[in-house]
């Protein structure tokens, strides 16, 4: 893990909103981790394609969640991922 994180900055999900407002993250090589705390039943978009919504949290501040929308091949590959997965 140390090798993969070399020269990267860890930003916790609970810090993401603040960091987006105060830093230019496009100029930083950063990474975050999240736990799937809630999954919404897959839904159909207006174009008929199915997608999923996951709510992610870093378990540090349970009031701060990020919604992740999965479309296309990502949805097809990961929609069965279990709640609680990191």
C-alpha cells in the first residue's frame, strides 16, 4: 500500500466537500476510500439504461456521505457489490 500511495495525497470522504471548495484537486494526485453504507435498488434512466446509486462514507463522520452513480459497464460489473464493502 505504501508503494501505491507514494506521491499521492489521501483525502477522506468526510473532507472532500471542504477540499473541493478550498483546493484545486485537479492539480493533485489524490485518492480516497469509502464504504458502501447504502445501496439504492438499480433504476432505469429515461433512455432505458439501468444504473445504480451507492452512498459512501469513510466511517469517520456518518453525517457526510457521497453519492456515487454507476452507469454502463461499471454498473453491469459492480451492481451486485455488497453493502459494507470498502
